[in-house]
C-alpha cells in the first residue's frame, strides 16, 4: 500500500514540477495549437490495495490502457482533455510462503477520462464501466471466488487520476508525447465479499469487502493538431 501511494505522489510531484518549469519556458511566447486528437497506449502495474487476510499474500498485476485522446487549449496554460479507451487491471493472491496455489483476477473496463490540463499536467477522474472479468488459477486454490467477480457484481470504477503528457517530437501536423499516469480508486472493484487464496478460517465475518485497485502506467500518445496555430 505504501509503495503504491508513494508512486502516486512521485507522479504528482513530477507533473507539478513540469508545470512550474513550463512557466519560464521561452516557448510560452510562441503560437500554440488549440485542438489536438489522436491515439494513446500505456502499460504498467496494478495492485490490490485493501487488507490482505491472514494466510494470503498479494502481489503486483499487469495493467494497460489504449484508446483515443483529445485536448483543447483555452489558452497557453489551461485546457481540457478527454480520453476514451479500453482498460485492464487486476489482482493477484497466493497462499502465504508458497508459490502455488494462486489466483489472478482480471477486470476489463470501458474507460472515460475527463481532465483539466495545465500545460503538460492533467488532473481529473477515470470512470470505468465494467465490460468483463476472468479468474485464472494455478494449483488448486481454495476458497474459490468465481461468482464474486461476475460482471453483475462489478462496480463502476471511479478513480482520481493524474497524468504527465510530455512532448517528445513536435511538428506542424502533430506531436508525439510520453505519458506517465497514476490512478487511485475511490470505489471497490466488486460489491460482493470474497475470500483470498489460503485465507485462514474463511467466513462471512472476515470476507474481503473493500477491493480498490490503483495503477501506475507509462506509454505514448500521438496527437494530430490540424489548423493554424493560435497566437
């Protein structure tokens, strides 16, 4: 948990620092493009950030997002952005002190990402509409949680989201950006209680009922910038 929160804070500091340096950048006096739109793709890590029951252990899980991104600049400093895409994140549990049995829970969302843009720093929310899920096992994990992660039990995801959108290559037709982003959920992945692999004395009184899954990802975006520059 501490490691995940630390990564989120590092991203926030990075984005804020980027914005501060951009204020003294001599390019601030140059014309800028008001609209940009294109594609993006990111990959990284997610992790279960709730309380792990006795007898179980959690670990990192892969995460990725890809889709469309558009930005609008109200002026050189402030603007708005909207991303739409497919996002995957999940959780991993295993019995403590052994490699197997283990269980990997994969959840897929349609992601809606509105943000306020300050120079190269975006701050907003991520709304994830559940699309599907799957549970992969190794060994003979017990207890089993297949029904807890059925689509009907998945919550709509609400994240606080921070992103750095840092230009790598710029020209009159479009820009290539490096993306670093972190999302911290305000909601649990599922509304059904569940047990983790190897959990000691599983019962209704000690089922896991809070299942936030934060993520940290990096990637690239290419945004087209049609039209004349705004002065």
